[in-house]
C-alpha cells in the first residue's frame, strides 16, 4: 500500500462531506424552520414593529470564531431567540419608515428554492439566466422600452443608478473612457435637489466628482424646475463644461414627488443629453391605472433604475437597471476573459451573459423571487396593492389636515405623508416623538427635512398596512406629543 505524505494526509482527513449524515433529521429541522417563518409572518401583528436590542443580545454576536461544530438545533435557537425578534420590522404593517417593502410568503419560498439550487447567475447556459432575461423583457414591456432593451438585476437602485451614470459616461466619452479614464473631461450631470443621495455617490464612484452634479431647485410640489435646469445647462456650456446627463426622479424619497418626465425627455433630446430616471419605488406606479398617466415620459428615458423590493413586495434585495441601447449597455461593462471559456456549445454557450451588463460575475439567483412574485400575483393585483397604499396616504393626509395639533408639510403625491406635531422647538419635539414611537413598538415612521423643518415621514409601502395601523400611529403621535409638551411645561 502506498504511503506517500500526500496519501497519508488524505487518509487522516474525515471522509464525509458537509451534507448531513441523517437526512430525515435535517428534513424535520427544515420543516420546523419553514413552519416557524410562516407563523412569524401570519402572526406579525402580535409583536412590536421594532424593539431595541438589549446588551445581552448584542453580546451573542461578539463571541470568538467557532472552531468546532455546533448542533443545528442550537444554532437555530440562537436565531429564534436573538435574531428574529430584533429585525428592522418592515414585515409588520405598522412599519412606515423609509421605503421598505413588506415581502410575501411567495418571495420567502422563492428564496428557499434559490438557496437550494445555489446558482451563480454571472454567466453560463442555465435556466436561471433565461428567467432573468424574461424579467428584463417584462420590464421593457411595462415601461414602454423597446423589446431589444437590455437590463440586469442588481442589489437595489443605488447600484442601478450608478450603472445609469456609467452608461451615460460611456456614451459621452466613447470607447476610450474604459482605458484612459475621464482624462480631465468636465462632465456635468443634473438632478433635482430632492434626488436621492445615491445620485451624488454615483458621480463620486464613477470618477466624475460630486461637485459636477448640479442639484436643481424644485417647485412647491418638490419637482425639478425645468426652466432652472435649462438655464443651468446653458450656463455650464458657456463656461466650457460638458453637460452629459439629466437624472429625473419618479417618486422622490422624501415626499414621493414625480418630476415632469415628459418635459425632461424633451429637454434632453433638444440638448443631446442622456436621460436617466431614478424610479426606485415610483416607477412601479405604472402598474396602477390611476398612477400610470403621472409617469408619462418614463418610456422616453435612456435608462431606468427601480426596486422590486419596494412597491413590488419582492424580498430584499432585488433592483433592476433597464437600458434602451443594448449595445451601449454592453460596451460599458463587457470585458474579454479567457477563463470564462465562452463557446457555441456546452455550458459556456448562449452569451452575452449578465456579467456583460454589470460589474458582478458572482451573482445569486435573485431573479427567481421576482419571477415567482410576478407569476403568483400578476401585475393587476400588484397594481391594486400599489393604488391602495396611495389611497391610505390620502386618508392619512386628510386626518392630519383636520387635526389641530398637527401640520402637513408637503402634499401626499403618492404614498408618503410628511407632517409634524405643533409646539415649541418643533424639530426636537418631533424627533423625540418619532424615537418614542419606534421604541414603543406601536409604529415606525421616520424623519426627514423639508424646507429646513424636521418632518415625521410616514411611507406606506407594506401591502399589509391598513387604516387601523394609521389610526394607531396617529393616536401615538398625539399622545406622545401631549406627554412631551406637558413634561416641558
């Protein structure tokens, strides 16, 4: 018998794989986990929206690196005791902070299936890529893009908006930008002063600089002032800069404002600029018949960023960038690599692949949860869910207007209501009210600033949210406000 050092080392290693030795045991444990998570969603109203993390819980995640195995029962017990009770809370109908979707049971099951398949969707000839291609075709149809438009699923709109900037940069500077960089080009982009913070970050990451993003004034409905934009473009050209991109907003993060997309498209065509739309949550308003006309002009964009994990209720994370010009999109990202071994036959066939339209070669099967959500619910039902959140926002807006202690700070354009409690030192008062509500577990609104004033911001995104959740939130705002004001006196 051979006894080389290498063979001796192999014999000394355990022979088993990482698969379970008892499949029936792991099956029973998996069924328990699935049942527990379905119960978690079904009984979500019985728990606080959010709860602060005690020190003893934080200490659980400061332990030493595990060297020896821990039985799965014990690992799962740590999850149930120290992780599940202390999440963000966006599954709960009382969560109205920021713009977080609530997810669905279908999406949760899709994540389980995707995890089992463990596909890498950067490339190769596999069914998962066909699923993603179908989603891109469906998105092109939904948003009025040509059938040959390209797209790729990404983590969210922060990445999708970066991709939009990079595609516009490639269009402005040509092929050489990928070899030589921006080479001192004074590329200037434009967005609303109410645009999301990921837009200046995209300019930063793209090597163009935040100072070369002009934040344009907004009107009384927080929409970009198109006349002011046109004047800025003329001024920059006269000063030797190179305007190349306008970013329109379809659903601003603060108030849900929708820019005049048709007017922006017209201006971009006249000025020969790329037109990108940040439609992180608002773009999916096209699914609701009463909202779709307000998004007129979206179909004229050169590129679009959106999130399925917001109004689309898909589990995190699931963003999409859609690009009108497929060749330009591919030219922005595709790079030859011998190790990919592309060919006409075999597993390496059927390119271009998603890696040719983005930065990631290693990519999970996030397409499955989007595909299953669209298939299971259909666009009409999802559209009704979106319309309902806007109807609830109008109801909340009306309640604020008729409550003397409260002040509306912006019109409810879509599903976001910004208001505050009246009183001395209102910024501090309303910040304390919001923190009180979050810590109470009754409701989770967030805050923002409008016109220099701190606002309580209720974003109604979760399909589970109902009128009673709005009532509970408002009652808590008024109760906490009275308590704070009486305590101050």
